[in-house]
C-alpha cells in the first residue's frame, strides 16, 4: 500500500509448512594442538547427544514500512515485523519438540 512521497507501508501474511529441528550437543576434548607461534592449546569437538525433527503447519501475519532513498530510483530501505505461529501436536511418545511455537522476527534490509 503506497502512502506519500518517500514513505510506504504494507501488510503481509500467509500459511505454510514448517520443519522444526532440535539438536543437543556437548563439547568433548579430543586432544591438544600445538602451533609453532602460539604454543599448545586444547581442542574440542561437538558430539551430538540427541536429535529431533518434526513437521507442522503454521501461519504468519506482519506489517512493514519502506523508505524510498531516491524519488527517481527504485531502491528502498524497509523494516518489517511478523508474528509466526507454528502448531505442534501434543500427542507424542516423547515430549521433545512438542508444543505450539510463537515468535516475532524483525527484519531490516534494502530492496531495488
């Protein structure tokens, strides 16, 4: 939706398919690394302890504003905020990854 001059505004939303991934890791000592300049120091590597993924439907709704940098050009700076809702089933053999998720991402950028 166009407002006036340099400023504009818009509303966005929709539904979608979301895949949630959860991975639990722990750093494990794997030995020392010795460097000619800095000496020796310990090295760690992440080991996966547990992994869970699930697929759900969800929806999002948001609004944004734009600022046209040059009246004759197409480049615009924008800022946007959304509410994202992902439904997760409650009936599961495990409680890992269950429960509805709601988040509010904020985005800034350039369009041209």
